[in-house]
C-alpha cells in the first residue's frame, strides 16, 4: 500500500471525512484528496500532522519502520516491536494451533541469538545470559496482536518462497494479496489499541464489506462488539439504565 492508501485506510477506520481531516491538520482538502489518490505525496511534516489527527503513529502512515519515533503510547510500542521483528532483532515463538497461529498464552519474544550472546541480564541478586531468557508481556494485547501478526507474516513469506520456486501469474497474485493483508494488519495493530472497544469508528452501512475475519479473532472480536452496539442501541441504553439502577455497582 502506498501512503495515500494508508491515509484513506486509517481515515475511514476513524470515521473521519476528508474535509474533517483537512480541518484537523490545516492541510487543504484538495491536497488530502490528492494524497489519497496518489496524485501528490505528503512531505514528512505533513505526514506527522495527518498521523496526529488520525491518532496513529508516523509509521502507520509512511509505512517506514526504519524511522526514529518517540515511544510512550501503546501503538508506538507496537511500531517499535514490529520494526525489531522485521529487522530480525527479536523473534516470536510459542506453540502453534491447528491454524498455525501461536497461542498467545504460550507466546514469548526472544532476542536474536547472534545478538543475545553478547549480553547478560542482571539484577541485584542474579545474572543470566540474555540468550537463555525471553521476554513476556505485562499487557496481554501485545502477545495477542503478535500471535496474529506472526501468522500473517509467515503466510506472506511462504508465498514469496513458493513464488521463487514456482513462478507464475497466479502465485504473484497470491503474494500481492498476502502482502496487502500484512500491511493492513500492521496498520490495524497500531490503530485498534487506541479505540478499544467502543470508540472504534466502524459504520455498518458504509463499511459493511469489511470482513474482520481477514485479520484474525482478536480484531474480529473488537469489531463484532462494535457492530452489536450499532445494531442494538436500545440494548446499550438498557445496560446504562441497569448500571444506574444498581448504583453503579
């Protein structure tokens, strides 16, 4: 996906119009439309403004995971981890299920052995070689997302290998489809944590063709919850009434 497609993708998932994005960024609406259609390419400072307005990371719009960016918010941590993952600095390991996805409860991150062998992890009472240990996450969303992502990346890499061994137009289409899915998953990983779960800007009427299953059960669960509330607004009112009736307990 190019930058314009990334802008449009994130904008639609925020439920934001082109005019609203232009207003939020101070960029002319015509320029926004030209960015999204590929007729113009935004400069870095414009990408920063767009990313801020859409509440995503710079990398989510630029597609460049080699840039330096601040780390503080959850999506920025995800961006950093994706950069380390793609550079081979960290790997994701664990038991795989029937769908060849790592079970989040067994997932662990390990530093590449060729790097880890040079370092130890120390505390006041212990010291271990980094290559003998691994990282676990305090926030379960991290391993949930990366279990999904590892499967998508593995499927793409497998398609690329098969394309080299048996090149064909059909296989090239498979490669492009899986590449697009990987890129969309990258953006969703940075987009979704900011909108969990009720603020996710999904509209059944305009985005009805979006299939959450394309991105795995983690994303599907969040989207389905949003769909339920859009389909049953009265149910939400009853829930709010019940909470008030119980005194908020």
